[in-house]
């Protein structure tokens, strides 16, 4: 399956924020950080692989089966990204 956003949309995967490196907490949650998977044709600044800062309430989640596992992606507009981490 190929994911391909339209317009100025991007598809990202949120990183998981761990509470501790020693003890894995059941309270792990999605963080404000994400990695861009693919960008639409009108995206000007961002590119696949960029690590970004994104509010938790931004975008629409969608879950697909990828490589035999289910994975959740977020689709949002380029201008909803708060920053890029270099």
C-alpha cells in the first residue's frame, strides 16, 4: 500500500514518550514529537524524514496494516507544524 497525501498535507508517525528507560510504564503516551513519512505535492518547507514538533490535538489519525502490523499515522496540514528539529 502506498500512502500519498494531497495538497499541502503531510503524513507523520508520532514518537512514543517513555516515562523511564529502566521501567517501561503502561502510561507511555504519544509525544509532541513526530517524524514525517511522506509529503503532498504543495508542501514547501518540510520533507520526509524531518523530525517535527506538533501539538497533540492537531491532525486526523488513521490506522493501516503495514507489514503485517497495524500502525497509526497522523495526517495534517504543513502549516499546523510548530517547528522542525535539526
